[in-house]
C-alpha cells in the first residue's frame, strides 16, 4: 500500500507548546477509505525514552521507532490511520500517551499526552505565491490545503489520492514535480491563460468540489514582418510569434490570429493608410507616403504589441542570387535562389507581396525549376558556362476581386550573372607523418593547383599556427599533428571555393605490404612500405600519402647474398603501393628475411618482417635466340626435338609444396610438349616437343609458386616458342666433303668454273650432307620421319654405303653438352678409285609410317601418296635434288683450286 511518511517535530504544529508534560492542540488527519494516512510524532527536544499507548487501537496503529533496544523505547512514533475505521461523518478523537521509562534518572520526563483527530474533508483550497508568470520564469510552488466542516485545517494530506491538472486552450505550463502530491512546482512554458485545479480520486470524496486557481503566462511577442514597406494595392499577411526560448537561444512558435481559439487579434491604427481584409487575413496598402501602426490585442482587447507599417511607391528593382546576394559569379550545375527585390526612391526595400504581378525571364544558361506566382522568386540551376541574363518587369497588383491595377511607369531590371566551372584543387587530401623526434625531416612544402572559377584565386589556410600559404598556393607546414584546411576561392567571390585537407599525424603502425616476394638476381626489388597515422580527432588509422622521410631501420637476415640499396625519396612514385619503398638486391639465388622497424614518439618500436628470395630469370638455353629471331622449333611430322630452359622462380621457402611447373601446347592436336623427367641440372628444364599433325601451335613452360599465406603475390614466369609442324618442299644446301689428311675433319670439294661440277678425290670417302626446307624456306630441324633415297649414276665409280638412307645423328648442344639435338642429315659414299663424272640424286618420296605410328601422328594426304593423273593413281609427288661430282686425283683437285685462286 502506497504511503508517504513525513517526520514533523511536534513543535511545528503545537499552538501553545508543552505544559507539565501535556501538549495543547490537536493533530487533524483526513479520513480515507482506501489509503493509509500516516504521520510522525516526536517528543520535545527529542529527550527521553518513551513507550507509547493509545485509547483507540481500532482506528490507530502505533509504530514506535526504538532507540533503546533493551528498554524498547524511543522518542519518535509513526502512526497510521487504518482505512475505513474512523467515523466517516464526524470527528474521531484519539489520545496517545508517551511515558518516559528511563529508571534511576532524576531528569525523567513526565508523561506526554497527544491529541489526534480523524475527520472527512469538507473543502479544498489551492495556495500559491503568484498567478502571473513569464516564459522562462523559475518554477513556482503551489499547495493544496483541506478543511473539515468546522473550518479546521488538516495537518497533512498524505495518503489522499489526488491529481493536479491545468485547463487551457494550449499547453502553457508543465509540472516539474509529482502531480499526485499536495505540493507541486509549475514551470511556465507558453503564453496564455489557464486554470489550475485538483481532483480527489478517492470515490468517497466525489462530492467535494475541486479547487481552482486562474493563472496567466506572458511571453515576448514578435510581429513578422516587423515594420514592412508595402506598395499601394500590395498585400501582406502578418504573423505573430512568441519566443519560448531565451534571448541567447530564441525558439519561436507561431500564434493563431484567426478562429475561436485565437488569443490575439490585430488591427490597423489608421485605416486610411492601410486596411485589414479580415476575411482573407491580410493588410492592404492604400495611401502611399504615409505610415501607420499594426496593433496586437490580447483576449481582453488590451494592446500588447505594436509594429509600424509604411505605404510607399516602387521606384527600382534589383535581381540577386542566394545564398550570396552580393555576388554575380555563379558556378555551373548548382542550384540558386533568385529573388527580385523592389525598392522605393529612398532605397527602402518593399515587401514582395503575393499579389504583385512581375514578368521574369531567364537566359538559356538557366533551367528554371520553380518560380513563384508573383515572379519575384525562383529556383534555377546553372547549365552552361558564360554570361546569363535575368530580366524582370513590374507590371501590376491583383486585388481581392482578381482585377489588375497597373503600375505605371513599368519598372524593369536586368542582371548579368557570369557562370564558371566548378573550382577544384589538387591534391584534395594529403596525409603526412609527423615524428616529433625528427622534426627536421618534416619541412613539408606542398604546391596546390586550382582550376575552374575565374582563374584568379585567393588562398587561405587554417589553423595558421600549423601552416602558411603563399599567394600562388604554396603551403609550408609549420607544425603538427593536426588537420589543416587549405581553401582556394575566386578572388572576388571567396564563397565560390574548394577546401583541401592536410592530415599531419604521428605514426601508429608500419607494415611491409604484400607484393612480389621473389625477384631476379642482380635486379632491384622494390618493397612497398605502409605507415599509418592516427586521425587527429577520431584516432582512425590512416595510410600516409608519402612516408619516405621517416627514419626506418632496415635489417637483412642474409646480408651475404642480399644488400640494402636505400629507400625512396619524398615525391617518388608510389606505384608499388604503400607510402614508401625499400630497394634490395639479391646477388645470387638465395633467401632472406627483411625486417623494418621504426621508433615512434611514444617510445614504442614498431616492426614488420617478410621473407624474400632472388632467382635467375627463366630463359631459353636450346635453341638460343640469334639476332632477335623468334624461338621457332621447326620439325617434320612425327619427329621431336629437345627444348632447354634455365632459371625461373624456385620453391617458396615458406611453403615449398606451392611450387609448380606446367608445360604443354596450346593446340594439342598439332603438337605435344612435355617436361622430361631427366634434368641435366637443378636449374634446367628440358622439354620434348613432338609434331603430331601439320600446322603451328605455341609450346609453353610456366614456372612459379601458388599463392600462400606468406607469399600472396608469388612470382610466375612463362616462356613460349613456336612449334611449327611442316612438311618438306625442297632439298637445299647439298654439300660434298672429304676427310682431311691425317684427321677426321672434312674438306669441301672444289667447283670447276667451266663445268660447274665439284671435283673430289677418287680415293677418299665422300660425305654428303644437306638441308630439307619447307615451302616457306624454313629449315626443318628433324626429318627422321622421312624416307630419304640416294641414286648414284655410276656405281662402278661411287657406291652408297649402307644404310643408304641418310643418317641424322643426334649431336650435343653447343650450350649444354648433356643435351643432344638433331644434326644435319648426311650419307657416306665410297669412291672406287676410278676417275670421271658421277651424279648423286637425293629424293624424298614418302613418310616412314612406323615413325609416325610410334608417336601417334597421322599420315598426311598431301605428301608421300600417289596423285591422280588422268584418273589414274600412277604418279607420286616426290622431292629430289642432284649434285654433280668429278672424281679425280689429288693433283687435279689442287690444280682446279689453284686456278680458282688466280682468277
């Protein structure tokens, strides 16, 4: 059960004090059927230790507050009236006796008798210090007091359910305290009249009349427009506001001037100058050159506010743009408010009445988005650079009957606005580090470039203790950390501007960014470094634009094979990412750990480490590029050739399993490229390229590592060559040679100028080698899949040694002796010691199908098959070439050679 207890010293309500231990006066408490009514009694001066008793235990419950636990006594008593137990029609009188039970004390107090009465409430009354208030006055206290039918005032209303209310047409005050207690504080909030009243919520008191108290709140009133000038026939709607805020922080609310709820009304002092159209709620100007007063009346008719109003004739107009009416310089693709201002001959601005009729036209540089009915206001967007005109002509006013009253003479105005491109400035944001330990490294000087506008700019920088700016946009940083605003604007219209920001921040963190961790030996690796500052106000981590000035400490774990070449300089390109970069070089294939550290202003050492490796570039060893040739491998169908490469990335030390190689051909129907399992050395890759059908394809080898946690951007190298699978078209460069005396080297024969025949020894073996070319004149490197035939014109002089099929022996590569490549095709012939002429015909008639089948190549239809002649397949497409020889003695060969020398 809800109760409110209040401790009251008995002296607060005694009328005559104490005499011989008995108290004069009675405490009057209200009757209640639903709530406990409580009260607190206290002995005088709170001296003694009392036990309490009453003559009416049915109505009154005693609740002693004991201060002596052994004697069970004290000097304070809480009493509670039990609901519905007292007489509901008349007083119920109750006595309470307080006996001092202290023993052996001479100063023991005599017994005290208290008188209480319980009675029903008969009348209520509201008491307050004042009833007239102003908005923003401090809270004011009001009390509810009650009386019984004998006119005696109750000592408390605690326990009586009640509610305070304010009756008014608008909210004029708020309750600052509980509305259910006998005392409340009221704060005035708005102007107006109201009635304060209290309702008892206990049904027993439904016939008790609620008390009322009228209050009034006033507030500062503002008339808008205040002191306007209007033209004859011009109309103006007056608005009335009250300030419910303060002078320093005003808060305006509009007040009703029309309708039954309006607490204010307006009038005009001299209706010959201006009159009120009450139906439309406007004031209409009548007599030019005169002045009168707008009067504000409260509900009682009292004049509470006045404002002048003047009627004057129009004389001139101006057209301005907002939000900067002093400027005629606008920016393209922006929205502006355009207003036409009307003035009298004394340059007093005339109110832009809604019933004024003005014709306003806009140049093609403007898009009109909205325009007022009177033509005095518009919203436009600028569409094109150049000069745009706006014209206005004041023509008439429109009366209540919609009739026009012409204004003569017509007043006109023209304004030219120059429209420019938007102002931009680069850079628009700059983020730089500040290291208090090395301020000498931060002599930053930034140059800004502005475009757009009128090309004549002013610059401004703030705060001025952190930076200064020159007339040509050069900014010098003076200190940090902090945020610097650099503003540039048009020289005569600084509101047309652009502001760039400079963040000067102390270092929070550094890191080596993810980039290529693998590089070529003897080539600089650019390692991007990121440093971050803390936003001066939010603390957010922000990457610097340039941090090359920071004193980084660099350490390489393998300083034998790697060297630190230095860092970037201020202004160097940051295409590698981050805000600075370090340069390291590996002198041979090896690994190292790079550690970068920085000591910040807090004394904390910031560190970041990352693994790096150096490798040789992947390049062709066989075949070698000669004179810028492409890497072409030209083979006959069904033949193969070894392709050798060296270098390339090595298995990543952080995750060797991520290393991979990939070899192949783009068109596997033309050729096959595989990585052989036998490698001549660790740094070499041997591919075998085989032709399967006629055509061309790309052979390739890819070497690298897959991305991993420690190597997110691994190096990858790819090399390609043209695999040309072709067929023979001619036999070329046939050469006949004989062994030199005493050695295994061969010497070419001598051509007889008269006969054109080649003179060779008749008693030494002859080696015949040649080249087979395709239709485009390209030399075919391997022809072992072709069937080569040799025909000797006179076998008595010269015999073809078996096997007489043209041998193409593999030879070691000149670049890598462990790798064998095809040599020129050759055949050995044995002279029979006879002198004379002999011819050797070399021919290619067909493929060796066994060779084709061994690699899975298909026999082509264009070569080695019979071709039709007159419908009969009796002719074969073949390729042949003949070399003409003359077998003779040594003296003859040498004589021909000498003869050639003398020519």
